[in-house]
């Protein structure tokens, strides 16, 4: 089933590097549809990503619940987890039919749950299989197919592992590579530790780009702000920010001015919240709990006087069964007079 705008959204299926100049990373349990709507209000240009969804869930699960999204989210990419080429092709086609602008294959998640399902970072050890999956998806869909990976896993040599995977998937038709500039240690580190403990090696990603000048390469991992993002853009085609965008979402208000030379959608975070109220009201009317949406908003006023009171009010009142939009109005009022967006990168 196509979403209403699916046919008119997929107009230019070619991918140029500027399409990925700035993006917000797919993050499990965080970048759901409500989070993405919030992020989109702060940046018109960032490419947004879903949480990783397994091929099995998409093929056999509740597709409307898993894949439905608000049309304001475009451009938005669906991230898949899986390794069986036929299943990847089927799930990719379903995603395209729902109106997603890109299909991304996860070859970077270090979770044991993912590894046991033969997807995620463990596939760094099977570049030929990943290439088969990319080829199958390219045959099934017309939207861009991209791969998100690490620079290697465990005892792999990143100089060999990353080049081997990259060249394999590009030969299979991958339109872009998104590289988390760390190894993933599948034995000995938890998923949380894998986000911080393995050292960052940005130069390795720069070298990959230099060796593949015609392939869009996007760098990810430990990028704290837009000032750092601009430095990376001297070496690669795009920057993907994850936790910094989620925990300090106000940074996204500066993305369009700083990275694209365009005006921000709104001047202040107060304006962003006011713009989101109609969406929240509509979701509440459909039975969505307030906390499902407001949990993504708690970092919005980081560093602003009143931010702690804002967070406390949402935490104590947003989880109540009867919680409505008035909870958010009351929380905003605690900081509203000083809720000016910190536009510094």
C-alpha cells in the first residue's frame, strides 16, 4: 500500500552527494516517526532515517505500524537489517511502495540480538553476501540503495576490511556509503560500549573517499556539533550526526543556515514547539500516548534557564494516562520567555 504522496515523492531517483550533506543517524528506540517529525521542524534539508527494521518484521509484521510516517518527514530513508538477498529485496520494495526516499542496509550495528539474526556489523566479515543483498535490492527498487557500516570488526585490518566491503557493494550498485569511523568489537564490548570505546579513525574514512572520488561517502561517529561537521565536509561528501542531534536537538535549528546557506525553519525552539502542537493533538486523537512523543523533546532547551523544570514537568506529568497537550504547554511556559534558539554551530 502506497502512502498518499508516494508516487509524487519519488521523482528524481538519482543520488548526488549534496543529498547526504547532512543527516540524522538511525538510532534504535529513538528515531521513530514522532522523533523524525520533531527533527524535521528544525531542518528542512537534513536526511532523516528510521530505526533499523528487520526484513522479517517488515515482510510478516504490521506494516502500517512499522513503516507509516508523516509526509513532512521527507526526505526520509528506511534502514533495513537482514542478510538474505531475497528478503532484503522484498522488504526494500515494500519500503519503496510506502514512499521512502532511500533504502539503507545496516552493516554496523553491534548488538548481540542483531548478530544472532545474521545482520548488522557481523556482516563486515561477509562482503560478498552484503553485495548480493545490495544487488537484489537494486533490482527490486528504483530509489537509492545505500550501506551503513563500520571501518571493521574485531581483529580485522580496517585498511583491508573497509576497502573490501566498500568496493564490493559499490560494484553491486550501492549509491552511497555511510561509515561509522570506529571498529565494532563483537566479542567483549556491549552495544553501548561500542559507541564510545573503540577509537575513532576519521582519517580512515577520508582515505576511503580519496580512493573512491565518484562515490558519495558520508562520515558518522562521535561528531559533536555543526562546527565539527563543517570540518569533515572538507574531506567527505556528507556528515551524519546521531546522539548530539538527539540529546541536544536545538543544534538542528542551525543546520540549514550553517551547512546549506538557507534560513532556519523557525527562529526559536518555542516556535518549533508551537509548530508541533497540531501534530501532537492529531496523534493524541488517534490514541497515541503523550509520552511517546514528548520523550524525544526533553533535550530541547539544554543550557537554557528553566530547562530542568521543563524536563521535570514532562517526566512527572507526560506519562500519566490522561496526559494531554496542556502538559506540554505548561512545560514550555517554564522556559518560554528565554527559549531562544542557540544558533551557534
